[in-house]
C-alpha cells in the first residue's frame, strides 16, 4: 500500500480482548494479563 500513496494509511487493528477471545486452550490462564500484553504490542505496532 505504501508504494501507491504518500498519504497517511488508515487500517483496522483488532483489540486486545478480541485477540484473547479467539485464542483457544488452557495454556494462557490469566486472560487479563494476556490482554494487557497484547495491548502493549498493538500500541507499538500502531505507532510505527
């Protein structure tokens, strides 16, 4: 997309709870902590 425009690019990122809700399994016991970790990663990605 970047090769086709010099304008800002707008895109959608899933929220941390959406990601956590779609993960299956008993490996991740603390859903709130996992959501906070994803929110930090999503924030970093959005600011790049």
